[in-house]
C-alpha cells in the first residue's frame, strides 16, 4: 500500500467469494468498475476505499496519514 500511495496508484482487489455470486468477467463488470473509479477519483487520490458490487458502490473515507498518530 505504501508503494501504491508513493506512486499514485489505486489498488484493486477481488473478493474471492464474489465470483461465486456474480459474473465478474471484465466484459460484464468492466464499465461499471471504470465508472465507479472515475466518480471516486478525488476520494481515492486522498486514500479512500470503495467497495463495488452489482447493486451499489460504497465509499469510505479513511483517516489521512497525518491523522494516524491521533
């Protein structure tokens, strides 16, 4: 995560049990994921986390690095 933060990357993960519920092929979810990432670009650049599933996108603002010592 530190490397991703240092170079400005977004980290994507895939919940292993998600594939058992839905078709997660790029052809099926690619546009939905791309749209969600674009809409949350500012928040992601500030360290937010988003959870994407077929019915909704949830955004969680994480504490900033300067807040971690509190």
